[in-house]
């Protein structure tokens, strides 16, 4: 499986153009393997973001959301039942790792 992921990343890197900025994109996925879809960002987007949201008391469920952003603000918010962590980066496909943002403990 890791060979597949490396091949996917290599293929995505090959399609980069001098003017395109790309990030991985997904919405509320429970596994980072489902968050490896590269997308070309809008011209106004300058960051890639990864947000991990954990919900629940004892048996927490975590959701990963990734995408392009014009303005990205890193944060760690703990509201008891819901914890959210957001990480930002600004290079081509830099939001590869879903563990980059781990909810606060």
C-alpha cells in the first residue's frame, strides 16, 4: 500500500505546472487514505490546510478535512466533547500527512 501512495504522490508531482498550486482535498474522512485526492487550487489560494476534528467522550471518532485556503489560521480548540486542530502549509501538496494535525489531548 505504501508503494501505491508513493506512486500517487510522484504522479501528482509530475503534473505540477509553474503556475499551479495544489493541495490534497477531502471532507470529513475517517482515514487519511481517503484524503489523497490532489486538486489545483484557485489563484487566490495560498495555503493548504488540514483539520482533524474528534468527537465523543470515551470512544472518540476523528474526521479529517483537507483543502485549499486563502487564509489559514492554525488552531487547537478543545470544547470537551469536540476537539479541533487545524494546521496550515504553503507548498505544493504539503498537506499529505493526516497526522500533521492531531487534536489536543
